[in-house]
C-alpha cells in the first residue's frame, strides 16, 4: 500500500517548479494624460468596493508610484494586482487605460464569465487571470482579444465546455495556459496554428477523451508541452517528432496507447520526458539522440523489449524511471557509467542477468531500486561511492554473494531492502550501525553471523527472518532504542531472552519464533508497553509465564506455543484484549476466566463471545465461516463462528458456488448470491477469498442485503436509482445517510464495547457497509482481518490489511492495531456520506480526509463541500455536526479520536431532531467538549480556525 516511488514523484515536482518560467516583457513608450488615467484607476478601485489591498490608491499620490502600476513615459502600461482580494467583475473602463499592455489579476476572486470587456484593450500583450472564480465557456470569439497577445493564462478557474477553435487565431501567442479548469469538452486542432507557441499547458482537465491532433506537430517553437491528466487517448502522433524545440514534455497519467514514436527520442533539445501511467506498449525506441535528457520517466506502462543500449549515451541523465513495465533482458553496462545519474528505478519488470558493476561509481547516486526482477550475480560494489546513497531496494531477485563492504561505510543510507534473494555471508558491521538507517530488511536470504551489540540510532524496523543468524541475543540490545519492529523468526538464535530486550520502549512487534532460545522469560517487562505482537513460539523456553504478560496494554497477538512452559496460566492473561492467543503445545494447566468470554488454550487459537447478545437485539448479524480445503482431507476443518442459527449446510453453499450465481468480483475474491431456501426465496451472500496457491480458501457467509453496499449509492458514474430493480427514484437524502451512519456505528460500537475481547474490524469502508431494503446498515467482512492475523504467518502480519483511503496513518506506518483504527475509517465513511467524494482518488494527497480538512482549514463555506443530494438548508446544522465528528474521527493522533460509543451517542442525538423551539435554545449539539479535548494535530496553528469556521 505504501508508495515505493518517492524519488520519481519528487522528480516531477522539482521539475515543475523549475519550469514555471514567465516570458520577458518589453513595454512600449507612449504618453497619456496622467490625471485622466488616475481617475480611471480610482473608479476601478471603487468598482471593486475599495478592497483594503488598494487603500493606498488615493488622489493625493502619484499613481505611477503605486506598486501595482507601471508607467512608461508617464502613461500606464502595466496593471498587476495579485492576491488583492478583488471579488467583483472587471469593468469596461479598464481598457480606457489605452496604453495597457500587461494585466495580471491572478489570485483574486473575480467571478462570472470570461471578461470580454478586455477585447477593447487593443495593445494587450499579456493577460493573466489565473486562480480566480471564472465560470462558463471560453467565448467563441476569443480571438477578438488583441492580436498582439503573447501570453494568456486562464489556469485554475472553473471554465467549462470546449476550448473554441478561435483560440488558434491569436497569432502572437507564445504561451497558452489553461491548467486545472473544468473543461469537459474538446480542445481544438487549431492550437496547431499557433506557430509562435513556446508553452502549452492543458493539464488537469477532464476533457472528453481525445487524441493529440497531429497538427500539434506544427508547433515547432514549442518548448514546454504539459498535458498530464487530460484524458488523452490513442497514439502519440508521429508528428510529435516535428516539435524540434521541445524541452519539456509531460503527457503522464492519460490513456495513451501504442508505441512511443521514434522521432521523440531524436529531439535534440528534449530534457524532461514524462510518459508514466499510460498504456504505452511495444519497444522503447532504439535510436536515442535526445542527448540533453535529464529525466526520463516511462514507468507504469506495458513496454516490452530491452532497455536501449543508447541510454548509455545520455550523459545528462539524472533520473531514469522504467518501473512497472514488462521490460526484459539485461541492463546495458553503459548505464553504470552515466556521470549524472541520481535516481534509477527499475522495479517490477522481467529484467535479468547481472547488474552493471559500475552503478554509483561515477555519479551521485541516491536511489537504486531494482526489486521484483530476475537479476542474478552480486549487488554492484560502488553504489555509495559518492556517499549520498539513500536507498537500496533490491528485494525479490536472485542476487548472490555478500552485501558489499562499501554499504557498511555509507552514512547517508535510510533504507536497505534486500529480502528474498540468495545473499549469504555476514552483514558489514558499519551497515548495522549506519547513522541514518531507518529500515533494514534482510529476510529470506542465507545470511549468517551474530546479531550486533549496537545498531544505528535511527533504526526502527529490522527484519531478519529466514536466515542463518546464530548466537545469543546481545545484552547491548537495550541500546536499540528506536526499534519498533524486530522480526528474527526462523534463524538459529540461542541462549536466553535477556532482560535487556525488554528495555525497548517503542517496540511494537517482536517475533523470535522458530529459533533455539531457552531459559525463562524475563519477568520485568514493564517497558514493553507499546508491544502489540509477541511471537516466541517454536523455541525451547521454559518456566512459568510471568503474570506481567497480562499487563501489556496494547497486546493483540500473543503466541507462546510449542515451547516448554509449565505451571498455571496466569489469570492476568485473561485481562488482555487479544485478537489471537496461542499457548498450545506447552505443559501448561488451567483455564482462563475472561469476563464473559473464555479462552481455550489447549486446542488452537481463541474463541470469543459477546456479552448481552442474547438479551439485546442482534445489532448486526453477520456471520462467518471458514472453510479450509486442505490437501489432506483429514486436516480439513470447519471452524464456525456464528451469531445466528444456521438453516443451511455447507453442502448448500458449496454446490452453489457457480458462475451463474456470481454477483461480484473484487481484488480479494468473488461474491456469490446463494439460495438457501428456494421456497421462501431466502438468499445468503457468500464471499470467497481466493488463495489458489496453497489450495486454502475461505468462505464468508453474509446475509444477502437487498440494497448492496453503501459505496454503490454514493459513488460511481451513475448512482443507482434503485439497485433492486423497482422503478421509483430513490435518492440517498440526509435522513437516510444519518440512519446508515447510525446503523454502522451501532455495529462497530458493539464490536468494540460489547464483545470481550473487543473486536477490531480493520477494514471499515463504504463497500463493507451493506444496506437492506429499509437502508438499515450492517457491517460486513467482519473479522476478516482478524482471521488473517490469526494465521500468524509473518507474511500476513507484514501486510497491512485494510483499504487505501480508509487506513489510519499509524496503522499504515507501524501496523499497530487498536479500536481507534476503526474509528478513523468510520470517520472517513462519515466524510464520504457528507461530501459524496470517494475515500481516495488513487493517492494520499487526494483522499477525502485531506480534501475535507483542507477545505475547512481554508475557511471555505461548508455548503461547497456537501454532496448535491443533501444540500437542504433544513439539515445543515446536523450535517455540520456530523462533519465535525468526521474530522475528529480522522485526527492523526489515535488518542484524539473519540471512542465508538461516544461517536454513536453524538449521531443518535443528531437523529433526535429538536423542534424549532428547542433549536433556538441550543444551536450546537453536544460535540463541543469533544472538540476541545482534541487539539487538532494536523496543523497546530490552524486548529482554532478549523472549528470556528465550521
Ligand atoms: C469551482 O468548481 C469547484 C469544483 O467543482 C467547486 O467546488 C467550486 O464551488 C466552484 N467555484 C465556483 C466559483 O464556481
Ligand atoms: C499543420 O499540420 C497539418 C496536419 O498535420 C498539416 O496538414 C499542415 O500542412 C500543417 N501546416 C503547416 C503550416 O505546417
Ligand atoms: C535548442 O536549444 C538551443 C539552446 O537553447 C537553441 O539555440 C536551439 O535553437 C534549440 N533548437 C531548436 C530546434 O529550437
Ligand atoms: C500504475 O497506474 C495505475 C493506474 O493509474 C495505478 O492505479 C497504479 O497505482 C500505478 N502503479 C504504480 C506502481 O505506480
């Protein structure tokens, strides 16, 4: 889930800032009546309701001295009011300043349609209206602007519709910028007529799908062509090879297909080329004469063939990103000799052979990412020759030999991932202690030797699983202070678990299973208070389990099985709120009383019960089953956890998992609608989690919910009017949404507060909230993540189960789990219900959480954030309250998020709508105390503004 390409996105950003050039301007020299011009300016000021930014515009001063004004020979030629809080239209009188050549009004709030009054500014050469509130289409007669116009920037407005062909009739244009508008029609081939154009920026517009017109090839002076995220389809025209002046080309994140035109790589001045995230296929052009190329990003396409030998001639190249393609063959040896190379990112291809030995020797290499390929041989020895290397990501290859000694003398390193290769030998001493190293992942190799006494002061994650490390756990381990995850399963570590190992206050995961550790457990483990996962299984540990183990507040996963522990199980263990406990294959005795649950320890794992279930109404009645279709039939077990009497058998279900019954298919498996009683027409929904590899599959059985899942109602191009097939139009209005929120909150509240031990769902999202015919909400996929954890393979724990956009930040980063991660996800659902926006749009920066926080922090009206279907003044107050609740639930710090039962109470209070009389008495629901407790951790200085503006 984490994006492992920071370097390439950094590249894009840097280049953008670098390239935001403005064109030079030379004013003309003429005269005008000064007093008359001042009068015009003062009337402008008045028209704009005297904005404070223009308070110095007074008759008593010479207007040519005002910073916004430039005079040439006493006459006004330039007007620049940037960020001046102008909120009114541009009046016709502006063109009475008849020597004006330059108007820059960017970053204001100018409303309305394109100001055709500017057609009368006959000498206009430069017009910047970017970042305003303009709407509507660009007029069809836009070419009535001065024929001298060289610079036109209408970016970051709300212009819609088509870009008219007339734009191609502004003959002097050198720069045309229309970035980030709401254009939803076409852009004209006539842009190709702008023969003086040097800069064309059309990015971030949802144009109707359209290909690049070949007429653009006529733009032979174009230096900067930026059209990312603009719905481009079809092939890149060969004519692009005629754009001989091209320096910067960014067509990334479109749906371009076909192969890369040969001509593109022959453009001598091409310096930056971004074509990532398209559907480009075929070979990369062999002949490369674009020798000025500095950054080349072709990642995330379906390119095949080999990396061209000619890349070795790109002596200016600093960044090369080819990841996520289907490239094969060897990496040309000459790439290792490139003198400027900083970032090379080749992961997830089919590349093979040996790596060029000279990588890093000749250039200031910072990133080296070659994971998930078929490379053999050794890691290049000189990666850190220039002492700036920050990351080596080489996992999942077939690399052999030792880790080069030079990596032990590389203080710039932050991450080293060489897991799942065939490396052997010892880890260089200096690598263990590298001062900036944060993550060191060595698992799945043949490394040997002892654990070091000291590690680097920043090291937070150390994974050594499945190697041949041996010897004792060193006493010096108490100095491994920053460590949060330490996994050393399946090695040959021996000796006792030293008391010193308990002195790591940040440790959240400790896996030492499958070693030869012996002796007693340390009894003083008080500083392990951050521990969530402890796996010491498959060792030779003995003695009693210290009672202190029952006092670890965050522990969720405890596996002490297959050791030689003896004596009574300390009753304190029963106080833990574990999601998995395994004490089997020891010599323990006794049973653990757990409030109203019980834990059985001699068999396997954990059972739980939920208090009050039989007396209260079944708040949610999802039930689950797990089917293990093990190879050996004898092992085949059904493990049944059900909250309802089941009126069907497994045979009912298994015989119905056929294509005809399939109703959905997702990343994790298929969903079937299975009849369980033909006469009464009852159905269940069955989700099959596939796992073809080891022939294990799990079946989750749910109540079949008429209205499917919430996400289908909130998102998608066409929202269903009624999914169940009836004809009437159903809108998800606010009362329905609140009802759904309450239903879902009930379910989570129940899991968190009424079950012992509590159950953390871990995958709360709108697609897991199912709706019946009355829009009663039920939480689905219950327990899926818990089950995954229960299997306890290191791999499943190393995978963060959960969904992008819904995942609490601390969970994604540390995999630490408690109820607050569900609260976060639930907060995301609340924000979805209110804004109608999807939880994520593919990356973190466009998540509904970030978007809403930003919206509120910028003090924008709440109305603007609401989904169209709920913009009803009647409910605004309620929606406001729930919005605040959603924000608090998505606080970055878990401790700032309310508990689920508080969340439910607030929602319930919202649903008990006060009469209008009551309303006048209290215009705020009772969220205030909550809000005050939770100092926003997002940006401390804007905390107050967040809530005062809500
Ligand atoms: C511009 O469009 C955005 C996105 O659709 C919308 O939120 C905003 O209110 C619009 N602003 C104006 C002034 O129309
Ligand atoms: C411009 O491009 C079009 C289409 O590629 C072509 O037919 C036309 O001749 C070109 N015009 C000039 C002036 O090059
Ligand atoms: C390429 O760049 C050089 C240097 O900026 C410039 O002189 C030359 O005219 C450019 N070539 C083209 C075809 O524009
Ligand atoms: C590749 O592009 C797809 C579609 O835009 C995106 O979902 C995916 O995350 C990208 N993968 C990588 C590794 O960038």
